[in-house]
C-alpha cells in the first residue's frame, strides 16, 4: 500500500439527529477509524483516563491554546471548556490513520475554518424526509405547521452548505453504510492518490 | 426518496487494466446501474438487437450526429464508427438511473469535455503497485528497465489528472467494492442532495 496520510472525517448535524448512535455503530464495524479525543478543563472522574476519555488541562493552558490556535474547535459548557486539540488530530493523521470527529454544527463550522481539508458529513434528520413527503403529497397538516417545519428545514439547509456530504439518518444501518462508502471513496479521490503516486515516482 | 437525477459514471484506464472484468463483476452485484449503449455504423450481426447491443445507424447519420455534437465521444475502428449517443445517456439519467460507461482513456477525455458533470474513475494497473514497490525497495531490476516503467507510469499519471477517482485493480473484488463505494458516496454529495431538498422546499 502507498504511504497515505489519514483523513479527518467530521460527522455533524442538528441535535437529536442521532450522531452518537451512528458513530457508535460505525466504530463497531470499522475498527481502523480513530475517534478524536477531546480536551477538557473539567476534573477527571473516577475510572476516566488521560488521553483515553479526554485530555485534562487547566483553564490557563486551555486559554493559551485557544490564543495560539491549537484547537480545531472549542466550546464552553457549564463553566468548563471542551475542545479538539489540533496536535492529536494531526499526529494521528500522520500515522496514516483516519480520525473521526462527532460534533455539533457550530463546532463543525469552526473545524471547517481551521481544517478545511477535512471531509464534512451532515447527518440529516429523517423528519425532513417525512416533511418533504407531506409537502409533495399535499397532506392533511395545517398550513402553519407546514410553514414552521419548512422554516426549520431551511435553517438546516443553510448549515448544510459548508458540508461535503449529506446522509439522511432514516435507518441506522443504511446511514452507517453510506458513511463507510464515503470513507472508502474519499481514499480513492484522485487528488489524494495521484499526489502519493507522484511523490513516490519523483523520489526516485 | 427524493426525485434525484441519475449520475453518469465513466470507468476508464489504460488498455489491459481489466476495465471489462471490473465492469462485468460490478453489474452482477449492482443491477440498478444501466450500461450505456453505444451507437455504431457496423452491420448488425445475427442475434444482436437494436437498442440492446448497439444502436445501428448509417455512416451519414453518424457523421451528422458528430457535426451536431450529439455524441459524448466517438472513435473510428476498422472502417466503422463507434460512439456514445448523448440523448440515450441523458434520457436514462432523467429517469433517475445511473449510467455506467466503460471506455478507453481517449474516449473518456472526450466525454469529460462534453459531459464534465460525469464522475470519472481511473482504473489503475496493479503493475504500477509492483513498480512502486521495486522503486521503494531498490530491487534488482536494471536501471534502464526501472526508467522505462517510470516513464510509462508518468504518462498514465498525466492522464489520471482528468479523473475524479483512482482505483487500483489489484484484486477484482476490492476494485468492484471501491467502485460501489464511489457510486454510493456520489449520491450523498451535498451539491446534489442539497439542490434537491431546496428544489422541493422552494416548490411549496
């Protein structure tokens, strides 16, 4: 095999869409993927391990890292910081391993700015599918309800524009299988592979 | 499901790479794909059917179609024309079916000009893999032989640049499975899906 760098995949989507479920099912099937380990300022709980559950850092260290752009994204949640350290991601990619990041939409948009070469997958709620069917079939919903749903759908679609792929989470198995196809096909992208071939040929 | 147009996939690569074998294995697994039917000026042979094996046309008709840019690509071979009629491809895509075209590199480059929205897959010979290993491992080949192979590899790599994906045909099953992943993931591309969602929402 050619000496290829890993790819950073970002699985994201509106809250409640089932990102965690899809990610867990994916990791059961694909043991080659590495899950991105987050950094936090909250105290370590019993049974948790540094570098396994989280990287535990002081508030000062975390804020220094924010200043130095050493985080792909971060957020504050009930008084603590949570974020994705760039160094861990890049080191893992350099080992030729794919990194998988499951994250909220706001975090994903931060990652997009800091790591645009990532592959961004938007998990779409199955309710839009239903909504669409309702719209198409001109069902029995009141006009107001259809309008509200359309509005929410439109907001989601705006967020989608920063992403490379959209996967509808109607059935977990189908969604996982689509994400797996995306992972496999991204490794066949000419930009990635041709570069590697050329590098090897030029090295001669 | 959303009312999506089909995608034109072009499987190509240097002669002898095994395009036909991969295509046949793929069609055994994926019966939803439609194989592009070529047009020819050669006479119909016994057992062949119009619109199944080929579209049979006169030389005059074929040359008129060339003039009117009604062919995605064409070539002359032992006195007869062979080509891919644009109308058949577009009608099939409009039915929501994917069209699969297996073709030589020169033909693929013509299709790229006439139908840039197609998805171009370059099937890579496994011999380059071996070549690469030789280069990397600094094996026992003479310097001249390595140079000649590198030259051929370089020419192939130049052609690769027009393609979207590169699949190494080292094992048929692996190659077919990669092509299937490409087909599935292309249907998840945000540009395609978001457009469809927006169209449906705007139609309301």
